[in-house]
C-alpha cells in the first residue's frame, strides 16, 4: 500500500512538472524576443526620421549668426589721406530662407523617403514571417522526433525480445551463434538510431528555447498542430504570392523609390527659386541695422557632369529594380511549382506507406512466429522488422514534409502568424 501511494505521489509530481506549450505561444514569444526584429524596428524608426528630414526642405529655414572681432582695422579718408583706426566690432544677424519652387525635386525626395519607410516596414514584416516559418519548422521537427522516438522504442523493444529468443534458441540448439550475433548487431543499430532521434528532438527544443527566450524541457508536451491541406490551384497560388509576398512588395516599393530619385535627379538640372529675408545689427565704429528681403534664383550651368551622372545612376537603379522584381517573381513561381509537385508526391507516399504498414505488420508477426519454430532465418526476421520500421518512419516523414511545405507556402504568401 505504501509503495502504491509513493508511486501515485511521484506520478503526480512528474505530471505537475510537465510543461505544455503550443505553437502559438512559441510564435508570440519568439516575435517579442528575437533581436533581429528589434533591430529592424529601430531601422523603421530611422526611416521615419529620414522622412521628416526630407520634409524639412519645404519648411522655412531660419539661422541666427553672431560675430565678434576684438580688434579690427578700419580705413577712413581724411583730407585726401587715409587714416587707420583700430577698434573692436560685432555683428548679429538672422536669415530666413524659404523654398518657393525647385521643379518638384524636394517633393520627389519626400516621396522617395516615404517609400524607404514602406520598404523598412516590409523588411520588418518579412523578418517576422521568416521567424514564424522557422519556429513552425522547429516545432514540427520536435513533434516528428517525438513520434519517431516512440516508433524506434517499439522497434528496440521488439529486437530486445528477438535477441532474447535467439539466445534461448541457441541454447536449445535450434539456432547458431551467427543468428545471435546478427540480431545483437541489429539491436545495437536500433539503440544508436534511438539515440540519434532523441538528440534531434533535444536540439530542436534547444533552438526553440533560444528563439522564445525560455528553457523548454525535454519532457515538454507539445500540442499537435492542425495544418490545413486545402491546396489552392497553381495559378491562384501564384497570384496570392505575387500580391502578398513581402519580398516582392519591397522590391516593388524599391522600383517606385528609384523612379522618384530619378525625377529628383533630373529636377536638379533646373535649379531652384528661393525667398530670402535677413535682418542684422552691426556695431562697427557706428551702430546700425540692415535688412533685406528678396528672391534668389539658382540655375546650374555646368557641374562637371555630376548632375547628368546622378540622373543616369538613378535611371539604371530603377531598371535594375524592375529586373530584380521579375527575377524574384520567376524564382517564386518556380518554387511554388516544385512545392506543389512535392505535395502530390508525399500524398502518394502516405497512401503507399499506410498500405505497407498494414501488410508488413502481418508479415512481421508471421515471420517471428516461424522463427520461434526454427522455420525462418534471422535474415527474414530482420528484413520483416526493418520493412515495418521504415514504413512507419516513412509515413511520419512524409507527413512532416507536407507540413514543412505548408509552412513554406504560408511564408511565401506573407503570413507572419
């Protein structure tokens, strides 16, 4: 009775210590913890500041200046001669400059800075989507390895029982030492395979812990994910990716930004018209005020080829961004086509493996029974066991790969949750 109560107490303590975590919790913790997202958030704030800088060119620019000379030489004409006077002097002035018209150069630069802000925002969303994709894959790897460990434990148990049978049959003279040694080798291989699966499971949880910022124990319970297999038609999927993919959106914004910079570079060839006003107070032998209000027109005549080169660079950048967009869309369409083909292949693999599992299970049981009676060889037994094991692992791997493809398609469609 005491042992029974002790067992119940230990079981309850183990249950209490078991951690349960869902994929949504992993995603939310990773999104709030990953340093790349924090860095890109700062980049977005920096882009907003750059937009404010560009807008400042259309606002009045006011400067206040002061000058003081402790000693200065003044030349004064007197009776046909020039006399010099040494004295100090000082000057205070305020200058206001207001841009009137610059052939839309500043407007283009403001719009280009807004495009930069959009690109920074899309880069942040892209990083979120990539992080979510990685977290989903790690979570699925952990789930896959949990199932793989269960299968390999059953296989190990079967081979342990088979090895015990082989030793007993050797003693009875029904089997030889070669049978016992071969099955022992298969047993060691099963032990190694189980250790590899456990290590992969531990590694997935370790990386997931780094992403979430919290330690995930090996005995953590992971909830099974519900992944939708409602596949879109290829053309529909292409359109969805083209409309929602963050990389494509960012390249599209880059095209618009470079086009605006090209317009600004062309407008630089025409100069600008500014309104200027100044007020100064000077104490230099005499104390007096001066003021000025006027309009300044600046038209560049020759810049050593700088302005035309800048225009050419902006034009080339625009065309290069267009080709980048086309190349990226082509690569995405190629990937989509490959992923859809892979899904069909894995769906066929699932059906095949399920059929093999059913048939190999019966074959394994019959072969094991015949082996006990000395009617089957150890090779036949190991072949039947291996066929059943590989079928179960193949089924798990096919389902895992379909989940991985679904994760990839969600990432390509710009899903960041």
